[in-house]
C-alpha cells in the first residue's frame, strides 16, 4: 500500500479540530464514532463500546472476538489535556515538516497509525492473528475509569503495544522509570521571634530535617532517587514559622525498592523530628516502573 501523506493529514484533521479533553464526553463520543466508523468500513471487526462511567465511551475492537487469546493488543487514548475552546483557538495546521494542533502527536496520530497499519496488512497475515485494539477516554488522568477494563483485556493478550509516540527518533520504548510525587505539609506553632521564641515550634526546622533524611534515601546505583524540588514556608523573619510545605519527586527502576522508600517516609510522618510539629504526607501521583523482562525481549 502506498502512503499518501496528504490523505493521512486530511484524515487526521477532524480528530484534532474538536475538543476532547478528558471528561469532555461529547468530544470523546465524536472521536469514538469517527474511529469506530473506520473499522466498520474496513470490515471484519467486532466493535464493542465500553462504558467508562463519567469519562465516557471506550472502544474494544477485535477481529476474532470468540478467541480466548489475543495475539497482539494495541492501545491508544482518545482524550487530550486541552480545555474546551482549544480546537477553535488553534486548529490543526501544517508546515513542510510538522503538523500542529491539540493532540496531533499525543495521540490522535497514534490512533490513526493503528488503522493505517491494519489497512496495509496482508489479509492472510491479518486472518492468522487474533488482534484487539482498545481506545480509552481518560489516559490523561491516569486511566482512572478505564484501568480495570484495559487490565482485564490485557490478561488475555500475548503482546501489548501502546501506539503513542514516545521518542523523537521513533524508538520503541520498552522500559520506563516509575515515578511518585509527594506533598509534605508541616504544621508547627507560631511565636514572636523576639518576645517568646521558646513557645514556637518551627515547621521549617522540621522540614529541614526531612530534606536531609529524604536525601539519604537516594541510591544512584539502583536508580532510586528522591528530589525535594519545591519548598515554601514562613511568614516573616521575626515569626517562628507555623507552616511549611515541600514537594518531593521519586524516580525508580525497582518497584520493590520504591515500596520500601514509601514505607520509610510514611513511618517518618508518624514520628516527627521536633516535638509539637505534625506532618501530613500526601502521595499526589504514582506510576510503577516498567522494567523489561525476557518476555519483553521476546
Ligand atoms: Zn498520551
């Protein structure tokens, strides 16, 4: 099959020129309808609409729905991170090198690339395999309403490919570090630094202990690293600070090692360094590491 770039771009355009940020269900519905229609036209695909609650519709498309095993599952997401109005403000445009617009690379082109791959496949090869294409409506908020469904389908799949572009050179990504982000809120007791400083409990001093303790949890050899990246606190130099806040980023290859780090800092929050100061720990984000195994290599 020859590749016609202009035809590709014209097929991409209606997927870009609509607002379909996560939870914008009308837009998601339109993307789902547009994508489903492409498979209908191709023929031979069983198209199932999956209810993803308030995130809207997901699509599960198979060529052998009766088969217990899926040889290759391909995943893509239909949502973007952009608010309503973005498509009108900056609809799809192109120059000699690139296409621009909300979701061009993340990841409407990925959804379309799957379709192009399938259209271009030899029919005998296609018929010899059990394929499943899943498109979820809420990846940008961590697939909150579609995770269970995707996992349940993936259990039957021998191979799973995510069709989102990842590296500028087109490389396939088979490994990714895990990431977690914590917010630490320190609550002490304010006091005038001149008149009665002994009555105060410094939230910033507590935070200082934490920063040093957190730094000791880093292990460059194994790749588990912690970074206290943002701190704030205090109201004035003449006041013992009652409040402080720190944001900590954790990266890791080893999910078990991360679990230990998580355990340690949760335990630290139970036992503050300074009497009279309390610490609230919130994990704001978390994604486990994707570590390649022998199966990945295969
Ligand atoms: Zn994406």
